[in-house]
């Protein structure tokens, strides 16, 4: 099964939490971005302003994270209501798709609420994010998602990185059988993407591809910190367009050599 799949083009999605990163991803050749807020917490729903400007500036696909807070993926009725409103906001501002994940108290897919959100998001495409990796049985979770309207699952195969979860990713790709697209995530870079494609058969990858950038501010008050990590006010992570280009080149070369 993997051999014929290797002739299909690789789609790269880059996760971003700023316009600077979003534009760098586009310049580097990414096919779409996953627009988030606060990637340091794994990503939450971005502001309406960021969504609007991203849609105005970007020509590539725009996926919007719908996550009302950090921490787990089991949400209260109030948080579920926030997610519904944020989906409507993303639709109104021109997003191509939304990204969310919602689990029940036992860590299983909350199929009822997932289906409600996918119906609300229509006709936008829907990605179920790495909440999937926090479920107790990935194969059972995939079967459950097939009936919800979700088009894509973002996963590292239940491991910290996609490379560690490669064997399970391959099983998920085979089990999806064209019903749901499996998009690999976590730790994917130019040096390992070709091997990951070869081992798993995935044709969509999700990466951050960031570099640490220092603030241009001439005056920096090092005595005060606004968060738990001292000094973070004067440095940030930004997508590196050269890393994006290199990953795409490596993925393309790997596809060509394996087809």
C-alpha cells in the first residue's frame, strides 16, 4: 500500500501563532497554516484580529485552532459554547478549516459533541487534533471519528514524536483506508521527514519549524518578568522559512527516491 502512495505529493501544514510566522511559512512553500494562539501551551484559539489579518494576507490554506484553554480536552458546557462561537467566528472571517479535539471523562472521543462541531463548521474542513493521541485506544478512536464528519486526524501515533510512533502511524494510515486523512505531527524536520514518509505512508505532515528570535528592543528591563519563564519577554519563537523549504525539499526527494 505504501509504495503507490509515495507518488502522491506531500502536503505540509505549519503551526503558527503570529503573522510573522504565518508569512514565513507561506514564503517557505507551506501549503497551509494552523493558526493558533499561545503555542507555548500547545495552542489555543487565536484572536479574531489575528484570524482576520491572516485571511487578508495569506494565499495558502488557513486552518484555525478551536481550543478554549490549555490543559486537558474534556470541556464544560460553557467551554463547549465558547468553541461553538469560535467556529462561527472562524467561518465568518474566511477560514478554510477548523482544528479541534474533544474527549469525555474517560479519555475517549466525545463523538456526540465532535459531530455537533463538525456540522456547525460545515462546509469548512475539520481536523481532529492531537487530543487523539491522549485516547486509550487509537484504532478504536479512529473508527469512532469516521462517523463524525472529521476529514483529518493529527497524530504522532500516540508517542511523543512521530518518529517514535511510526509503526502505529502506518497502522492508522492503513486503517483509515481513504476515509480519514492521517496527518503526522511532532518532531518532524528535514533530517527525518523522508524516512517517516517511507515508514508510514502518510502524505500530510504538520511541523513547527521555528527558530528562537531575540527582541529588537534597545531597552530591556531584565528585573521584571510577566510570566513563569524569566526573560521570555525579549525572545520568541518564529517560523524559519528556510527550515520550511528544506523540509519540503527533503520530503520531495524522499518521495521521488521511494516511488
